[in-house]
């Protein structure tokens, strides 16, 4: 999804709000890099739609707070696949 960065930023924001996706998940869904997602959400979206940017930041902060739990689950599945 190349093209208009402002439109991409808005679509990324809507996707993250609807699904609760992580930056990595959104990047995979849109076929762009994590740094592009981060740039779109933190810079471009804040300039275009500050209210939407605040909502997305809330979701991303929640994802960041929970990432150590997801990492622990991934490690558990890797070394003990029968226990999950």
C-alpha cells in the first residue's frame, strides 16, 4: 500500500483501532515496514487528525505494556509445545 502517506496513515489508524493490532501486525497486513507504520502513526496522523492519533496511541501503549506477556507465551510454546 504505497501511494498517499496521509491516506495510508488514516487507514492504518482505523485498522489498529478496529483490530487492536500491534505495529508489527499492522505492518504485515499492509505490506510495509514497522518503521513506516510508526512514522505514519506518530508523525503524520498527529498532524492530520490529533484525536484519532490519541486513540491509536492508547491501543499501542496497551500493546507495549503487554508485549512481555506475549513474549513469554511464545517462549513457552517454543520449548513446551504440549503444555499449552
